[in-house]
């Protein structure tokens, strides 16, 4: 039997966001009225209106104005900088789909203090805990537990995140794609900014993202429900981004495909 587990968060216009989301919703009754207004005939010609449709209802419609970094989304190399590994960085429309589909495994980082950095040692410990050996092109999914705070301000601070060393360690294993259930692959924004002002060192700011200029990879942010997976590996992960021209990221529906025999 095949099961599909949703690992995605929605684009939600009621949730706090750094870039506000706007959703205009047209209901079925209003849709019937609007179609009559939109398709006006020549003077004296026939027209349709709300009374033309059964029950006075047409179809619904929604218009979304939102950052591509709202909801579960994939960040392509172009998001990190114009070049990666000395070549023009791939946009989201150029991202190989093979990077978004493959064997997934979960690294549990829920015991780390919020704001702390995930180190190579933490990666080794998490792999040892589940008895897993990474294979090239696996997709690493990092569980911080932040998704349970979605819709509150705690969502933006209650998680651990990567710096350059921990991310480089994963990529050295042959991984191209890393996902997280937090708002960013990094540590919380406020933590990075405080470290920058304390030390005056720009390397404290978004180090995992900017590492993408040195090493070509992509990451997935705002996953959810990693705790709902029945096992930490032995599943297929899929997260295909919407194809947006000349963009660095795009929304995606992330799922785990579980085969139970």
C-alpha cells in the first residue's frame, strides 16, 4: 500500500509574515456577477449575468500576492547569489527536478537550544541515532520542531539552524538538497543580526545561504509534519517547485511517499 504524507505549510494570509500575504477571494455568487460585468456585449447585444447560471452561482477565483518565500518553498542557487561554483547560478525554473525527488531521511535536531548552530557533530549524532548511512543524492530533512509554532511570532525564533560548517559537511556526503521545518535553513534572523553587531563580522549573516555561492545546492524551507513520518528513512521525498521564470525560489507541495508492504 502507498501512503502520501503532506509535509507542507500553506500560503496563509492570516499568519504573521516578514512580507505580508494578500489573497483576494471571489466566491461563487460574486463570480457569476463578475463574469457578466467582464464580458460586456456590444450595445444592444445579448449578455450573461448572475441569473444565467444554475443557482445563481458561477466558479470561485483567488488572486494571491505573496513572496515566493511564503509557505513551503524551494530556494534555487540563484537565490544565494548570481554565480555558484564560478558559473551562472541556476534559477528556480532551471533547477534539475532530480534534485527535488529522491530518498529522504530525517535528522532530528529538536534537542538543540533555539538559536544554536547545527554542527557536523550534531549531524553525526543524528545519523547514529537512526542508524543511517547517507547515499549520494539523498535528500536531508532537518526536524527542528519549529512548524508547531506556525502562525505565531515564535515560529521565527524557536529553532536551531545551519552555519557554513554543518551545511558543508552534509554536501560533502553527496547531498544536493537539504530541507528544514523552520522558516530558514539558518539560525533565527535576530540571532544572526545580534552576532553581527557583537563581532562586526559579516560572515555571521545568512552563512548557509551565502555558502551556495561556493557550492551548488538547493534547500527547502518551511516543511511541516516531519514528526508524522512512520520512520526516519526508507521513504521517497518529492517537492517540485512552481516554474517561475527568472526567480530564485518558488512555492512547492512537499510530500513523503511511504510504501508499506
